[in-house]
């Protein structure tokens, strides 16, 4: 059902269902032409020590069916990998980006550090919102996307698992697709980087129900599926 999933991704979904199986066993039954994906990360020690107070943010570009350019802005909570906020625009100005940060940090709630690159989309208005919320900006070096590797990895997942397989019509359609994928990412999708936890339930112990019928829910028109067990009470 999910041709885009790798062995660890499948293992995480099975663990939700109480099925214990090793990564090697899963790989044994997977088609051999699948390509493994890897990622590199930098300044790991600082990020791990300060993860609870860090939010990375970034932009990615997509194109609709008329080859128009759209920008997706994402803010992530590093510790849980939860996507805090998303925005879609055709014109990512400093004022627009500042408004996105304002919406992501209502009533002054926000991280201690915010990782961003040195793009001109983050200028005086963005800085003013960050300072008013008590947020310290951490600017990544030039041409080093690996310095914001966690957010870059989400952007890669967004493209590979969603955007590369959907023909976007307009900005409203793009917003709906991004919103549905983000909800799936936050609430249903296990993540390797947080020990196969789901971001929404990061602080809860991983339950392993072994009884009940397994049900499948289609996500994004069947591009992905979420699995759970249904207990029938007599």
C-alpha cells in the first residue's frame, strides 16, 4: 500500500500495532530496487542539548500545474519533530514571513532559539517579531543546508511523500494538501529520529496493543495509510 516507505518507516508502523519485527526481516521482503535515503547532520551536540528550546524554520519551493512558483514556509519543534506552523504564498516578503512567525508564537509563546538561513526573506520585520517574543535567531552559515538538517529532512519528506505525487491546482489546493500531510506527520507518522514515536504523543510511552482488528485509514487519497487496532468489547 505504501511504495514510498522504507524498512524503518514500516517497522515504526508495525510497532504501533504491537508487531515486533527487525529492520533486517522487513528488508528481506522488500523489493530490491528501492533506494535507501540517508542524511547528514552537523553541530549535533548543541542541538541535542538544547533541543527542547529550538525551533528550526525554512522555505521550500513547489510548482503547480501551470508551472507557477509557490513557497511553503515551515516551523518545526526540534525535540518532538512536531510541525508548529505552515504557510503558503506566492510572494514571500519579509512582512509575510514576520506574520508567519507571529502566528506561530501567539501570546509570546515560542522557543529560546530559532534556526534560519540568511535569506532576505528574514529581514527587519522578522527580526522585530523574534525580539519581541524573546527569541534568539541562529543564522546558519552560507550554503550549508546541513546546518538546518532537521527542517531540511522534513522538506525532503514533504516532497518525496507528497508533492512529487500530487498535481497542485492553486494556492487553496496547496494549503489543503500541506495541512493534511502535516496533520498526518504530527499525529500518525512514527519517526526514526525520536525512537519511532509520533510527535503528538512524544511524551507518552509507546503502547503495543496485540489484540483487536487492524484497520487502515487512507491519507491523501491513498498515497499513505495509517494503521490502528480496534478493540471489540463483548
